[in-house]
C-alpha cells in the first residue's frame, strides 16, 4: 500500500473516530423495553428477510465477486450513519439518520435489510446501542420498512422520469420517516395496555416529529447527493446494479472524458461538506445534557411511563471510558473499510482495476 492510500485511510478513520466519540443514542429500541411476546413477534417477521438476504448475496457474489466490495461499503455506511449524532436545536435533542436509503437504492431492499441487521447486531453487542431482545423490532423498523420505503419510492419516481437527485432525495427522506413511524407503531402496540393503541401511536409519532422532520430532510439531501455523485463518478456501477439505463451510461462516459476536473471538484466539495457535518455534529453532541438522544426523550420516556424501563445491556460497555474506546475502535474499522471501498468504487477508473 503506498503512502497516499495509507494517508487516505488514516484521515477517513480519524473522521469516523471523531464521529464515533459523539456517543448519542437514537431510534434503536433499548434492551427490555418490549415485552417478550412482542419481541418474539418482531423476530418472526425479521428473520425471513435476513435469511433471504443471505441467499441473495451468495447468488449475487457467485456471479459478480466484486459485489462484495459494494456490500462492504454499504455495511460501513449504514453502521456509521446509524450511529451519527446530529443535534436538532429546535427540538433540544439529537438523533441520527438511518442510512438505509442509499443501501436500498444500490443493492436492493432485501440485501439492505441484511446489511442493516448486521450493523444493528454489532451496535447492540458492543456499543450498548439498541438491544438483543429488541433486535428483531429494530431490523423491522430500520431495515425492512426503511429499505422498502426507499426502494419503491426511488423506482416509482424513476418511472415518472423524475431527476435522479429527486429520486434519491425522496428515497432517503422516506427511509428515515418510515423507520420512525414503524418504531412508533412497535412501541404503541406493545405498551398501550388497556388504552387505545392508535392514540398512543399518534402521541409517540408526534413526539418524534420535531427531531425527525428536519433530520429526514437532511438524510434526503445526503442520499440524493450520494446517488448523483456515484452516477457522475462511476455510471457503470449504477448501470450494472440496474439503477440507471444503459443509454444514460453511454452518454455519461463521453461527458466524463471532458469534465473530469469539474467532477473531481464537485466530489471533493461533497466529501468536505459531509465531513464538516460529521465533525460539527460530533462536537455539539458532546454536550449530552444539552443534546440528549431522542430515545431518552421519546422511546425510554414512554416506556418508563408504561412500566417498561430499559434493562441494563447484557454486554454493558456503557461504563466510564470503555464505551468511548469501543466506539473509537468501531470508527477506525469503519473508516478503513469505507476508505478501501471508496477508492474501489469512486477513485479507480473503469478498466483500471
């Protein structure tokens, strides 16, 4: 590995390490909040999608071994983005995007669910983020509903010949909003007791709105920008994945030959913007008293009110600096993985593999 590549990986890892040190919780349903019958019910719904994803990935990689590179990138994207603390000053709390919008668009909803389930499992095991008993429910909300909402909205808008950025924007927006709407339903169905389930559902959903309304829009811009960036840099990838048509790919190749410098500049701007967002979010999220996670303000609050306080995680890393250390390791691993896949997908020209 040459010096430039090593430096690239180290810089990206440093960014992700700073991001990981934000230590803010959101969206994931904490350990023990759901009664076991409901936890088991969501497992029954989630597991078939996970099994189908494993089978689809095996078939896809047998045909195209390089598909593993894209899956690795999607794994890093979903893992890191779903841990990303983003303060929302108007709501006085912080939350995170889902990341399933871009993964569903690029690899399809079923494989996106598998990637999401792995990210959620690692977070539950080592980061005290979510839980093992609630893993099935988190897969359904973020993986199943988020991925399918993104995929179908993207495809429908494509058929209506909407601009590519708008397709990606709506996919990211709906992936985020569908995730939190489903989380609201999961909580309401399990906690309503003798009271109206719909009433509790609407109450929880409204409580999410101040945070997730702007955050969903932000994720929409992120997803739309990423899709357009991939299209400009490597249109052959989107064509091979069935995201764009062949005629567009052929026309784009000629444009790439004459506008390389402009595209490089736009790519660097996108990367710097994303990095600035990450660093700013991480610094602000350090003020935990000022920016508590939306899970504390919404999920755990409603669970506590209905007699279901969160359990201590089975593997409790939330002790002193241990959690920060684990997050830094996760950030470093994610940074190297993302760096490797990023170069493969975006920096190496077609035919120069």
